[in-house]
């Protein structure tokens, strides 16, 4: 699943290609990807609207429309979002195509079909997407040592599990929790309630730093993004910990080991992240 850095990359690529363009027509090939409202209402309500910009909250993408409506998308596991010329070869699992006023097309592709769209009207309360339950962003100034300790220091769950809790900090997933914990020198399975003050401090420092670093490392041109069909850049060759089982740690040279924490795989350096 794309995490905050990847979703932010998509926003930066797609927003300049859609802002100021109107939706001429929409073709929905798979109505199941439309969660709210029903597919027919979604189609009729979106047609004729103009995109004014995009924002992101956690792993959600939000298109802002000239009538005050918001088009919300969560890519889930395999969602891809592209702006293409009309004659660009159509991918097999293309579920939605929006014809734009500049002649291009906004396409949504999803092999596993887990991704979902919501269309919220002007001033309509969001009771359907789940964004209201999200915690703060990793770069929020409120993310301090005191914040982390207040939210987590009494919990007995592993710190790796709690970093994945979207109601506390939004946007971190399996990849960047590994990166954050490696950078902070914290054993993934260590219970929150026995973390030291020094570890909380390192965590508060590394969460925004790692996410900012990954976001910039993910930077890609629109041309390369389209050539990779909005997914190949996610190979993230710059990672230092995630997926590195058996490979030497860049810091100390010790081979990374792999473990399961809360049902999720986790790579860690046994020397830098001592048990």
C-alpha cells in the first residue's frame, strides 16, 4: 500500500495536470469502487465540475471542485492514478475514466480493486470516508515528545504496531515504520510502556525527518511517472531498512533480521536496534 510519501508524490504529479480542468464526462467500468454516493449520482454530480486543486490527509487524496464538493480517493493496496493522452493504451484493470476539458483523461487503475472513491457535496459532513478518525500528520508541530508519551506511553503494544495506528499519526505504514524505528535505534517489538525518555525524543525527531526525506527521495517527473504507470516509482530503492533482511546495515554493517510484529513483517538491525 502506498504510504504518505508515495501519496504525496501522486498529489504533486496529478494536481498540476488537473487544476483548472473541467470534467466533460465520466465512464465508470466498475461501480464497486464508488463508495458514496451511488455510482449514477457520483457520475452525474461530478460531470461539469472543475478541479481547483488537490490536498492530502494521511493516505487519502482530496480533489477540490469549483462547486465546493470534494472528491476523495484512497488507493488502498494497488490503486494507480494517471493523467493520460486520450490515445494512451488503456490498462487492463482501468475502472474509471474522466474526460477532461483539455482533451486528456484522468484514469483510475486498480488490479486488486480495493481502492475507493467518495464524492462529498458542499458543506456535507464527512461521515463516510473515515478521515475524521485520522490522527495528526507527521510534520504537525503538535507531534512532540509529550504528545507521543500522552498517546502511547501507557500502552503495552509494540511500538511498531502503534506507529501503524492511523488514529494517532496518519500516513505511516509498514515501510516507513521500519525506517523510522531504524533511524531512532528502537527495537520494533519493544512495548511502548517501557520506552525511555531518550527513545521518545528520538522518535519525535525521526518521524517527521524520515517522512520528509522519503517524500523528497520519491520525487519523479510527470513523464517518468506516466511511463511507470504510476506504480514503478514505488520500488523505493533509497530505503535503508524495509525489505533489507540479510543485507548489511548502512550504519554498522550488521545484517538486518526479519520478524513479525502484530502480524506485519519488520526488518531491523540487531545491533542498532537492540532488544
